[in-house]
C-alpha cells in the first residue's frame, strides 16, 4: 500500500479524531486515546507494528533489551529505543504485533529475531 493510501485509510478510520490535541489531554485521556488509536491501526489493512517502550532516559544506550508482547516496565535509554526501531523497520517478517520494550540482557538483533513470527 502506498503512503498516500495508508494516510487515506487512517483518515477514513478517524485516527486524527481519536488522538486529537495531545497537549491538552490528561494522562488518563491520553492513555485512552492512544489505546483507541492502536485499535484503529490494528483493525486497518495496513502492515503495522506498535512499539511500547518503557519510560525514556537520556542515559547512553546499552545495546541490550527485553522485547516481547508482555514485558515489565522500568526505564530505557532513548538510544536503545532508536536502535531497536531501526532493527524492527529492517526486519520485514515482523508485523501486525504490539511489542513492549525495556532494558534487558538480550542484544537488540537477537531480541528482534526472537519476535519474528
């Protein structure tokens, strides 16, 4: 699906209305809006992947993470989130999943491979 078509699908599904003005939302409203947006994306015909990182830190990256459908939440360096996202984007066999990301003991390339289905 071309980018324009993807944007049309999201607009038709009302994703803009679901998310709304994030700056004005309470944390409860924001969590609800993000959950609603995830449902819209998951029900669409798009090839999607949702990554839910733990709260971000500015610490240096470690290159090791915990990645899967249900992970404990602590904190994770932004650099590890960026590296994980890059690895996920370049792995075409990962899609239509919601993955959680936290600090861990698994090198990022291996953590990504473990989530191929």
